[in-house]
C-alpha cells in the first residue's frame, strides 16, 4: 500500500525517485538565453520530481507513482517536463490530478495537438501512440498520480527529432495560456509514422 502526501508531492512505499532540474531541460525552451540566465540566477532549481513503485517489468503489471512539478516560467513559457512517447507506443497512461493547475499536452505522431486541463480530482487518459508532456500553468505545485503498464518504457528522442513539439504553450497577459506554433517543428514523415504504428500492430 502507498499513501499519497499531497502537500509534499510524494508517496510512501516508493521504490524509486528521480528529479529534473532546470539545467536538465536545456534546449526545450524557445528562449535559450533566458533559460541559461535563470539556471544561474535561481541556483538550478528542481522543476519536477517523481516517486514511483515498480513491481516488475512484466506486461501485466502497472507502475504507479506521484509527480510533483514546481511553478515557474522561462520567458513566456511555463515549467514543463521533457515529454515522451512510450517505447512500446501502444501503451496508455492515466494521470489523476491532486493539487494545483496544469495541462497535459498531447501530440499524435502525425502532429495533431490536444490539450487536457489538469486540476484536483480530474483524470487524464493518455491514449496509446500519443506523445505527452506535463505543464504547470498555476502558481503552486502541480501534483499528479500516474499509472502505466510496467513494460512501456520511455522514448524521448521522438520529440528531439522533430525539434520539439508542434506547439508551445505560452502565458497570456491576463494570466491564462495559449497555444503558439513552434516554427522549428519538423513534421514526421509518413514512413516514420507508419513504421511506428506497424511496430505494435
């Protein structure tokens, strides 16, 4: 049994923990100079940390855990995770909001974007074959419980190969957020998309 500590953004009984600091996210933000300045000015803070329980790597098992994301911005972009597709891309994932206000940015291999708002007691379903990234658009920690098949794995390279995700989420002057096109985005070829799908047919 595990108990979620919403205030601290962790859980008891976890078998693993990792964290990502601002310097670990180099290359993800549109304003690279501001990112580098903030790494020094803020002392390279933790952007997000994860505590999880991994029972094994068999397909019938589930990994579950808690993600805690700090609030913050780099220029007009909010603090975000690296994002990934599952190495076994036909594996889904569930996120359950516990605290704060965030977004799940979803992108299909073909480049379609979907945004799911995350708030306390909301559930986000990430379908198979969708790239996903978490973003904290609030003023406090974003805390989410997650679960996914134990044999899923993570593939971060699919985002890097396209020079980022197709859209960026940026702050509006009124305190909200909006989508903007990523001008550096390189669409995946039909061959790449078909190959990804056929791997798991």
